[in-house]
C-alpha cells in the first residue's frame, strides 16, 4: 500500500473522494454526449458505417473540417508569435504597471465569446473585413493571447537567466541566444500552450457564430446548425465524434508535456528594463493597445443612437426591445446570469477542490498514478467537446426519472459548471502540488485526521488561489453561451443569449441594445478579473 495514502487515512477515503468528480463528469457529461452520439451513429443498435462514410465524404463536411483545421492552425501560429514578447515582459522585467498589464492581457480570455464577436463587428462595421475570415481569425487571436502569454510566462520566470547572460558575454547575439538557449528550454510550455490554443480555436462557437454566421462554418457551428435547424443527428454525431477524437489527442499531448515540466517552480528576480529590451517592450505595448481597440469600438457603438452621442441604448436595457421582441429585459437577463453563474461556481469549486486534493497526491503505485491521470484527463474533456452536443444531450437524457430535469433551471448552472471545472483544476492544482508530501505525512504522523490534514495543509496553502479560481469560474460561467442556448428558457434567459437574440433582430435600436448589453457584461467580467489579479499568487496556474 502506498505510504502517503496509508498514513493519511488509507485508500477508501480517496476512492470515495474520486467518486464525486467522476460521478459529476459521468452523469452530466459522458452520459449526455454518449447518448446523442449513439442516437446518430447507432440508429438501430448497429454501427452505421455507411452513414459515417457518407457524412465524412460530403463536400461541405470536407470543406468545413479543412476550414476549421486551417483557421485554428493559423490562429495558433499568430497567437504564439504575439504571445511570446508579452510573456517575456511579464516574466523578466520589473516596471510600474506590470500588474495592470497582466490583468489587461487576461481580460480578453474571460470575456464572453458573444461579447468578443459583437466587439469585432463594431470595430469592422462598414468595412470589407466585416464578416470575413480575417475578422474571425483576429477574434480568435484576441481571445487566446492570454493563454500563451500567461502559460509561457510561468515557465519563463523559472528559467535561470545566467545561461543567456553567459552566452551574450561570449558574443552571441540576442536572436541566437533566444533560439539556441531560451526557446529550447521553453519548448514544452510553448507546445502545451499551442495545443491549448488550437483546442480553443477549433472548438470556438459564439465568436464564429456571430462573425461568420452560416457563411464561414466550423465543426462547432455546423454541429449546432445540423442539430437545431436540420435535426440531422447522424451528421452531427459524426462530427462530434471526430471532434472528440481530436480533443483526446490534444489533451494527451498536453498532459505528456505537462508531466515533463512538473519540476518545482522557482521564480528568479525580475530586473529593470534595458535598452536592448526596447523592441520587445514596443511590441508588447502595441499588442496591449490592439487588445483594447475592439473593446473601445464596442463602447463607442453602445453610445451611438442614430449617429448621435447618447445613452439611449443603456436606457433601453430596461425594455424588451423594439416591438417587445424579448421575453425579459436585458437587466433581468443579467440578474439571471449572475444567479446561474453563482450556482455554477459553487458546483465547480466543490467538484474542482475535491479533484485537486486527490490529484495533488503522488502515489507510488503505477496503477494509482494511471488512475489519477485518467481522472485529470476526464475533467479536461468538457473544454473541447461541443457545448452544443452537451446542451442537446441534456435535453435528451435528463428527461425522465430519477433525473427529470429538462424543465428545471438547474440544468443551466450544471452546464456552466462543466466548463468551469477544468479551469478551476488547472488553477488550483499547481498550488496544491507545490505542497510537499512530507508536510502531509508529518501532520498525519502527529495524529491529525485526514480531514484536518486537508483543511490545515492543502486548503491553508491554497486559500488565495481558491478565491482566484472562484472568480475565474464565475466569469467563465457568466459568459457561457453554447449549451445555454439550448437550456435557458425564454423567461429565464441569460444575458449572452439575449445579446445574440438582439443582433438577430432587424433594426439599429436592437443592435445598439446588444452593444450596450455587451458593455455591461464586459464590465462585470473585467471587475471580477481585477479581483482575481489582486488575489493572484506566484504559484497559481497559468490563468
């Protein structure tokens, strides 16, 4: 029996602890996804191979898969290029406003995808780029720069700078030092962040739907179209399975890279900027300004009514739109969003904390280690599987006893919690893993009960990180759009759903209301991000 588990209560408590996250993922993710996929691929209980081949050989399917992969690859490459100088500045340099820059970079990542889409529509309206591939590509890069900048910065600040300094003393130029020394040591974190960005870009839904519509469909938006418009479950299931396979591959790659960089984190002292840092600093400033421009355009659009400056769009948020097109006002929808997000955050933190306490252990048994790796991977799956598939799967599976929840409002926070749990785990787990096993074993040896070891050692160390994870989970749940479009009732619609409905209605008044509602939602998200940054600790995960 593993010594650490034996000293801290034996195996049984940990097996019971694993049951909570496994049951949550199994009931509310694996079951709905498997059901909807099974209905499409096994219409009569037998695998429909001919149907699968027919779907995959459709010209539209081939075109959509190629467009999705190409768009995600291009966005990933550009994001890596733009994120590297920001990561350098955040990890190596000390200057006034560093915390503001760190928060500003994170803001786009936590904004609701619908808000990002509206912002780029406001920025590019009346230009040839409006509704183009370039608009979608720019929005994906805007959304994911934080992933590269923050993930790589965590690794970069742990690199001993003396190797680079020695190379410079021996005559190596800045480019050669970066390519031959720095980049080679950063390769695992760059690969991990690149795979995560590719995953996010290939499964993007709200942004692509708002900017591309039916003209530029990706696998994610095509699943939504096939499910909601054509009721073609077979084709939607085939695309969902293809997407899941890609997600599993990327998660396996990311997990392998993460295991290769699990050395204890050590932060080296930052330094004042030098003249040689000017190009990187200028690039970072330009990137930061570029991240602000779409949001500034959104604010400008929200303050325009019939070409004049006015707060009329914000006053209209107390109404149900022109011709009472909405069932609730945007302010009521914001209240719904806050309530759902609070409930989702509670569920995500409960599941995430239990999972992290378990995953932070380092059992010697290879079977136990493999089991923890599988649990970690299972918790990450909701990030990459179509939210549309999950939402529609809820309606199909959770419609009979003992889980007859189809008409219940609890489905919305559960779906939001599914998306938030992976980010909670990735935020808390590095902190809990930084706690040495000897500290836990010493407490257990001195007679501390297992629950007391967890409360005083694990949660005592991870207190600030847990508060930060709570804020991040709340923000992500607040902006969830894919599954919520299926699950929210008209009289209890969330604000992202209301925003999307407004832009689908004719008339400049509705478009102005959508912009104003997007600004309100963005302000709430920015406020939460600011709080998260105040609570950030050095060992907190990449986000």
